[in-house]
C-alpha cells in the first residue's frame, strides 16, 4: 500500500483552514491540522471528511427524476442525458412563462468559490436568458451588516473596515461568535492575545457558549433587542454630554433629531425590553466611554430582527459619536478614495423578485431577494416563476417556513440541483448534477509572485465535475457557452483571469501606511473632499437615502412584542436560531451520518436554568418548542442562555437526516412574512415562543 501525505487547504467548507491529509493508494484516509501553518485548524466536521466524501450521502452520478415530484425517486443518467434534459426544461419553462420565470439560488456551499460569480453581477447565469432573478445566500446572510447598514450610515462596507483588536484596550463582541463562525479562528486568536496583554472582553449575546465562556463580562441580552440596548447607551451618552462634540458638530448629519428621539425613550423600559438591568447598561456605557481604543467585533448576529438595519446603524452611531471611528484600536477604515455607493433604481419592467417590496435591498445589493421566491411560485406574485436552479444550497432547511418551500417545489416545472451531498431539494428535483468537493477541485492560491493553480488534492470521486464546468456545459446547450468554462483547460484560464470574481487577490499588495481620521483630510472620499462617502458627505445619523425612500431616517427600535398576538403573556420567551456550529455548516451536517448520527445526534435547545425550572424541564429532556408559526420537537440543554431566551439549532428538516434532526427543524418555527422593513431579512433571531416537556 502506497502512503502519501500532502499539506492542503481543507476541502469541507470555504473556511480556509490548513491541514495535512493522508492518502492510502490515492484514497483520503485521515486529516489533521498542518502544524507548520498559522492558519492550521481542524474542526470536528473536517476530521470526518474521509467518512462522508466516499459515503452513501455523496452524489456520485447525474440523476433524473423517475417518479412523482417530492418522492425522491431518481435514476442514474449519463452527463449528456442529464444536461440535455436540464437545458430542455429551462427552455420549456421560459417559452411558457417568459425568461423571468426562471430563478437561481447559489448557497453557502459555494460561498467564495469562483462559481459564485455566476450568481450576481455581469456574469450572472440567468441574465444570459433575460431573467432578473439570479440570487445567492446574500438574500439571507451578511448583506445587511456588510453592505446595507454601513452604506446608509458611513459609506464604507465592512470589507474595508478593520476591527483593530490588536490595538484595543476594550473588545466588545456584539453580533459575532468568533469561537464558532471562523475557520482558522484568526479573530479568536487576536482576542485572546488582546486579553493576555490586559485588554477587556465584553460579550453581548443571548448565549454563553463560545466567546462568552472566555469573556471578562458576558451580558446576556434578549434575542433581537440589540437596538434597544444600543439606544439606551446612546441616550446616556447624549444626555450626559459624553460624546465627541467636535466630531458631532463637524462630521455628522441628524444629531439633533436623533437626540430628540432619544429624549422620548425611557431608560427603564429599554432595559426591560433587552433584559439588561439599567445599572448594567450604565456600567457598560462607562466601560465603553472610558477608552477611545474600543473595537467592535460584529457580523450577522443583528441582521434578523424587525429593525435589523436600524439596530446595526445604532452600533455605528455609538462608535462614531464617541470618537472611536477611524482611530487606532477602534473601527479603522481601511478605505482610501472611497466612492459613494450608488442606489440602483428598481426596473419598471422585468422587475427582480422582491425589488418592488424592498427597493433598498435591490438598490444596494443589485439583485433579487430570494425570500420572495415562494410567493412568485405559489401566488404568481409579482409574476409566475416556475423554474429554479440551485447550486450548493438548500433553501428548504436554511430559509424560514420549510413547508412553504416544499409546496413551492411541488408546483415547479423545472428544478435543477447542483451539489455534492443529498439535500431536501433533490426529493423534488428533475435533474441532479454531482459536484466535486473542494478536495477534488483545481484551486487558485494567491502568492506574492502572482496566482498559482493547485491541482486537486485527491482523485475525483464518481462522475463529479467542477460546478463552473457544469454550468458552462449547461450554458453551452442554452446558447451562451462561450461565457463560462466548459472543460478543464478553459477552467484553468478562467480561474486566473484578472477580473475573476470571488477569488482571493492574486497578488499581495502592499497596504498603505495607516492614516487615522481620514474623513478630516479628504483621504476617505473619492473626490478628495473632507467627509464621508455618503450622499451628504457626513456620517449620517439621519440617512439621506432612508429619508428619500420614506423610512424613519435615524436609528430607531421596533419591538417584536408590540406586534399583535406576540405578547409575553402567551409567548413568555424569545427564540433565537442560526448560530454557527463547529460540528455542522448550516444545512450541511445532519444529513451526513458521521455527524447527524455520530458527533451531533440530537438538536439541543439552550435554556436558562430558571426558565427550565418554571417549565418543569430537566437537562436532556425531550421538549416541544412552540411559536406563533408552528411547533417542533427538540432536546433540552440547560444553562448558557439569557433568562427569557432560548436558542434553537438550525439545519434540520431534511428527509435525508436521522429522525431527531428531520423533525427538529427550526424553520418550522419561523416565518417568511415577518421581516426587517428595509432589507427584507426574516425575523429569525427574535421569535416569541414557549416550551414544554414532550
């Protein structure tokens, strides 16, 4: 037997962890961290890769539906037969209903892969046939926090912001758990190094697990109420004149209106809403105002509430008015000559899904909102959609209301799935096309000398192909094959093209020397004028764009408890869901036997000790979680949750999972109808609920 080891990038997900693999006669048999790399890490799921990439849940040949839609009856087919059938289905659907009757969804499974460039922008796949409905996982993740909220406030997206933890005296983690949501855990290491030199870590989170366990102070906030806490802090700072008067006077727009709004709020009520005592809010504000070097570690945690965009904007206001923006140890703006982000007008004809209802999502994201897809299929709203291409994702287990997605799939005339492992969508699919894992793909590695193409780490399993080639060969049958790679030679050329989207920079650039408070020197804006790259040129507490679109222009909070039928008398707890796990990756995990039957066999709900005692629930008990939208069975994990809150794990709900995960589906407890009014992101992290012993 020939044994070989290789140092490679892990091929389970896009985290980029560096590992050493062992091959026995070319077969991957073991994975361990690459001890020579600073990005070395191996999570529990990554260690199990050899068991499931060769296993029964792997799709190894093209498949065609051979029975009633929804039953999962699939037969093997040749590549030519499957691609021809897929192309014909697309042609038939568009001939009957028009080009806009086709939609696509590119999921987290291909995030940061080159094929993701086919999901939006000038290379979007369905744009070639005239459909405006190319979508990706930005429809439900990251775009609010990374793009929309900052564009409406300071004009600099998060990809050009540096959370300057290495130079901070105070690190506030608020909306991100760095112990579970980053592959190589670079931020976690920075935080731990900061603590070692004396910096303080404050974690604001409904859950203790992860970063909260190493925090100097864990603040257990109620789910979805972050805006109430941020506004309470703003109220104290403004009314006690603890803000940077020079910054506010010269560089902000709308401070007076915001101050007037804060004056209408009661501190005690805000504390009750968010579950944080006023004494703790004052202590937190004192800690925050006590240093300029306070960094914010945040990400998607605030995106899923009624006033998600405004909650995130309130965070930015806190950092700005206290002089912590574009300074050492605060939020550093790694942007030079930044243009003001344009707001795309909604097309009057061939309008993308969701654009009319959520014009600012389309205006700033430039693509359709996939959460509106079921309405178009089931209600012909705003027009009939009858075809779907899914690449590397499973909307039925990653979006709210799984049953509505299943009903929509049953009505489709064309459903094509490109993926590696069996997903719920494949039960309804007309055609399934097997994709390679990252271990089997040609990859681009950036180096100081330029791009280097690395060969696959292992031999291709079954008949799998690179997603980019699969879509290129499908495009060839639809008449635009010259746009994408159709074979390996074309793929290699395509990967190193300078304009290739979603590939890391191919040549390391020397970053400019740091310069602080660039808004005062004209270095921040593209036109060289002092100020921020916003419509007004100021840090916009009062957003020019929100005002133009008819929204409340300054940060304000909307409480889910104020909605009819959502009161605490009937629903005493608030549910959050969607937290990352080191054992699973969204909908991928529980459908793989080594995970769903092995290292993570039960969906555990985090419950506060007092709440569990009130409900008569003990650790490990089978329980039922109920919300206004549905109910589902889970198992209790007592401890590590804010009183009045529970966390329900997501990623269940597929027929291909073992029973506990198949039935323990968080998305049966959520709704597509209750969303942030600006961006249309669903209310996943603030759902009124109750629990009982099963």
